[in-house]
C-alpha cells in the first residue's frame, strides 16, 4: 500500500517536473491551430471549431486556445476545448481568429493567429427593416410575442418581409402579419411561443425579405427577455369619492409573479383643468385629495419590481374610470360655444340684411298699385300657362312692365 502511494507520488512529481522543464526553456514555439471553421447552427448562433496543430511538439502540456471575435462585436476569451459556441447577430457578417497559447509560470507563449469569416448576407443598402421592436406578454400561461418594424427606406413596393424568432433550440416563423398599404409585412404576432415563462435568456429575431427588383438585406436582433416582457395591466380598479378624498383600489395583474413583486403608477387627470398627477406606489390602494367639482379620469399601470426580476417594461394602462361631478367637458363646452358663436353670427347677418332691405326700400319706394297688379298677373300667368301656350306672347308683354323691379324686391 505504502509502496503504491510512493509510486503514485513519484509519478505526479515527475509529471510536474516534466511540465516545469518545458517552462524552463526560453523559447517554446507554438504552432497555430488548423482547420478553423465557423458554421451557422441557428438564428444568430455559430459554432467555431478547430484542430490542434498536428506538428505541435506533443511533450508540451497545458496548451490552451485564445478565441477573438472581431465582427460584429469585439470579444476575446480562452478555452481548453477545440470548439466554442457564440450567439451573435450575423447580418453584418461574422469573423473570428484563434491562436494556441501557453501560460507557463510567469511566462506566456502564443502562436500566430488563424482566422475565418462568414460574409455578410447579400442585399442592397437601405432595404433591411429598421426600428425592430418586440414585446412579450404572458396571459393564461402562454407567452405571446409581438414585433413591429418599418420597411427599409429603399425597399421597393413589391418587397416582402418574413420574421423568425429563436429561443434556445426552438425556431418559428411568423404566421400572422399586419401589412402596410403596399401589402408589405410591418408587424407580426405569435399568440403562443416556446419562450421561457420566467423571462430569462435571450431572444434572437431575424427579419429577411424578398423582392423581384433587388436583394433585400436581412436584419438580426437579440433581445434580453426580461427587458421586453410587458406584464398585464392591473385589474378590478375601483374608486370612490368621500367628500374631497378619493380612494382608489386595484388587484395585481394576471401574472405568475406574486403580489409583492409589483410597482404601480397611478395617473389622475383633472379633465376640466387639463392637469394630471402621476404617483408611484407599491401597495394596492391609494388615496388623495381632489377637487370634487371637477371630473377626473384615472388609470393605473404596473411593472415588476427589480427585487423579483431585472427591470422590464411598464404594462399598458388599465381602462380609465371617471370620478367627480359630471360637469361639461372641454369638448361639449367647445361645441356649445361654437353653436352660440354661429347663432350670433346668423343673427348679425339677419340684422344687416334687414338693414340693407330697409335702405333698398327707401331707395326704391314700393308703388302699391302695380305691385298688386304684378302679383295678380303672375297668378294669371300660371293660370294662362296651364291653360294654353298661345297666351305666352301676352305674358312677355307684361314682363316689360316697370313694376317688375318690385317683383325682384319681393323675393327677399
Ligand atoms: C484538415 O482538413 C483537411 C481537409 O478537409 C483534412 O484532410 C485534414 O485531415 C484536416 N486536419 C486535421 C488535423 O483534422
Ligand atoms: C428609428 O430609429 C432611429 C435610430 O434608432 C431613430 O432615430 C428614429 O427616430 C426611429 N424612428 C421612429 C419613427 O421611431
Ligand atoms: C429567411 O430566413 C429563413 C430562416 O433562416 C430561411 O429559411 C429563408 O429561406 C429566408 N428567406 C429569404 C427570402 O431569404
Ligand atoms: C375582479 O372582480 C371579479 C368580480 O368582481 C372577481 O371575480 C375577480 O376574482 C376579481 N379579480 C381579481 C384578480 O381579484
């Protein structure tokens, strides 16, 4: 037994000495890895792999590799393995280098670099989508995903876009798009997804496109799930006014997070004075003094507190509820004043018209007898017309009567 332990210790000791020996050498020449390749293994996901240089002196222990990502974001790290996975957007291409390294006591040895790259996918500039935003929401256990974007400024009218997301090993293509007036997809909705309900990890989104005229450049974007998760709005919001004190109550949103995880924002808007007050609150109720002679609207939104998860988005506002006296609102006030102004204007017009009439009648005083005659004539005129067409000559002769001026006047 003791002999075995001694032999074991001796073996270990000699291994250490062997390694130490290699470090004692002033110059250790390291050869770069061979067959370095980059393979796309999924949306925004690559596998880098390489082989140890077959000509490397096998007596050297403790060889490692240094990987350096050059595009799209610089990053470097060391590994003992001969492969490495990386999550990165790929629409600008991807390039990386690797070298053989050795840390020996206080000295450091390195080989030259070998590089590989994935070219950027083809596409004309300005054709990829812009301002891609995505939001997740959990309702009744299903994580839904909604993404919106703008079409590229150089995208032709016949361009069409397609959205894919990847979460972990699941990749799905969008089935429900919203379109612009040229029928190009500009938003997407997944009612249910494979996304983690706890909102951990990253979501990769890829939007590519096609057109008969030019190649459409794809766009990749990575989202932190906690940052794009939007909780549901608070429910059962109630408010009652006692004197001038307003009491507001609500229930936590439909969510897996417990009650104590939520922060709220209450927005109380004085409709008449066009003034709103926003209050941040942690509990589920709130009260404040308001002017009860003004109508108020109030709404509440929620977010998950950072003690439960990294900060995400605010929920939508709850539906507005109204309190206070139902005094005329701005809109009805406006309509009323508009109506009154119109009425005043009409009255004024009527007044002026009457004045003009008076001036007119003063300038051309009515001649009572012909006037009546004309009236009689016009009556008989109709009568004649209906009776026979032969009398028309007669009618024309009456028209030349000077009393016609008064006929015009009587129109007013
Ligand atoms: C590198 O790749 C070449 C060609 O694919 C192959 O012949 C060679 O065996 C590879 N080298 C190693 C060390 O695997
Ligand atoms: C789109 O994004 C750009 C740059 O991020 C920004 O300047 C611009 O205001 C955004 N456009 C809209 C309409 O939000
Ligand atoms: C868009 O991307 C998906 C997923 O990578 C791919 O299957 C599809 O062929 C691409 N479509 C176009 C038009 O590039
Ligand atoms: C909201 O109110 C309804 C009926 O008043 C009740 O059934 C429901 O449980 C309440 N919701 C919550 C989350 O308390």
